[in-house]
C-alpha cells in the first residue's frame, strides 16, 4: 500500500513538473528579440547567417528596427558565410543533406544513409532565385560543410572545402583556376610541420584541418583559417608557400579553434577566438595581443567579428544564440537574439573591404571569466540546444531532469510491485 502511495505522489509531481515546463515554454521568447542602446549602433541593416542546431539553417536581413526584411531558408540545410555583392545579390555558402537516392555511390561509403551537397549560391535579391551556383558532393554533413566563400574583384569566387582540406578559386564558368591542398603544406615532412608541428594527416574522411575561412589580402595573397591547427596563415598566391603564421598549434594562449579572421589595415588580425570564448586582435607578426573582448562571462563560442568604422565591433556570439555590437568601451549597444547557432554577421551599409578605421590600441579590452560550475552549466545549455528547442535553458533543463527522475523512480516502483505481486 505504501508503494502505491509513493507512485501516486510521483505521478502528481511529474504532472506538476510537466505543467511547469509548459508554462516555461509559454513564457519563453521563442522568436527573435533585440536590444539597443542610446549610444547607438553603426547604421545599416545586418545580414545574419544561421547554421542552426539541426537542418533548418537560414539567411536573414535585419533592419534598423530589428525586423526581418529578407529571409532565405533552404530545406534540410545549414547556412554559413554570406555577403552582399555590388549588384545587391547575396552570395552564400549552403550545405544540404541528401537522401541516399540522390547521392553518388562513391559518397555512400562511410554513411550509407546520407551524403551532402556543398553549394555556393548567388541569389537574386528580389526573387531569391539562384543566378549562379558551384557545388560538389561529399560523404556526410558533420565537419564537411562549406564554411566560407568570397567573390573576388575579377568575378572569380574563393571557397574553402573543409571536407577535403583545401582552398580553391573558381571562375564564372565553374573552372578551378587556383587550388591549395593542405596535405602538401601542413602534413608531416613539410616546412610548416617541421617548424610549428600540428596534427598528422590521418587520411580518409576525418576532420583533419577544419579549414573555415579564406580572404584575399591587399597584397594579393590568401589568408586561411586552419581551425584544428589553431593558426591563421598567409599563403603566397603564386608559389602557394606559407609566408606568415599567426598562432601556434596547441598553444591556446594565442588562439584556440578560431573562426573568420579579418586582416585590419593597421596590420593586426581581428579573430573570433572561439575556444577561448573571446574576440581578440593580434599583432600579425609577433602574436602580441592588442585588444580582446570576451571570456565565458561575456561570450560563448564566438565565430565572427567585424570592426566597424566608428570603432564598434560586431560579434556573432554563437552558443548564446545572438549577434551583438559593442562600442569602444566594451558596452553592448545593440543585440539581436533568438536565432539558433548564428555563424556570421555583416553590416550591409559597408562594402566588404571597408570596415575598420579604429585600431584595437584605442579600444578598451574586457574579459570576464566564470567559475568552473557556472562555465559547466553554460556548456550544458549549449549542448542541450542540439537536442531541445532554443528556449530550453538551465531552468527548463532542471525541470526536464526532475521529470526524468520521477519517471525512473516510478518505473522502479512499478517493477518492484510486479515482482512482489502487490
């Protein structure tokens, strides 16, 4: 009799927790929200690419009133880097998961239930129709997405192919006119490996370099971000040799699994230093830190940052599901949240090559750490987003854990009741 009473109590507690979870879901702001400051953000609409935790990536244009005025949401896809071209069209990197029936046989070896199509798309702004495309197939979606694309002045398009550890340039007809294979310049036996070290190339479909960014520099060279090596490298366009290295493999005091480095005109590099939960500006020759903003108390896995002409910095705070703009003193003057796992952001009032005018030496650094427990809880929230809706944060996770515990205990009591024939 006592056991049956406990089971009734557990059922009531589980029901109560279920009602609490429902109330939490209703109270949560599941749409996009925004904040702004009287100090004011830099003018213009903002282009935000959203990877998403699943396969519902999208590209958004947000106006000064924080309303979505343009949206592109391809099915079964993740969306990465995007930029607006001179004619107003958008160039965007999209990776789409395909069913086996649409996959070439050579890309069903590792996982026979899927392959991907990595695509670089130019979209007509008015109609959203694809007016230019370059694509290829690969094995599976995790760590095989195309992360970065850039339209060059001559009409060619620069692309990084993470799944095949390469960077390349295609012309308007889709012909490859330049290609750089990481295996030839980063693996064991190369000058880079002998001087800096790194990870031996395991071959196959493993995530060896996680190359995630390509930019053409003013001197004509290409700058590449090799995330898993913790380095930003400059590659001579003619010889393909590495001429400069920012960071050092395994030395996380400089960079830790960075994204989207941007070479500023004063010779420094502004980097979303993701693994260190900060945005950092580094001297490209000495690795000396010029400026930083972040720490787990302010950012969580940032993946893009742009210095704006007024000295503000636009930051994509990925695991906090927001884009924010901070001023020279490090105060937030604008933010846009509610998007799941944003990847990049651009202020559309600026040409791609005309961002910063204020060097980090004139800015105030801010870095806020968290305690071990708080940091662990924030990480748990981030991982939970891969399973639960975006509104499920720590309070909701505790409610769900309570419901699960009640369910487990109820089932144990039920089993004991059956065994003892009560």
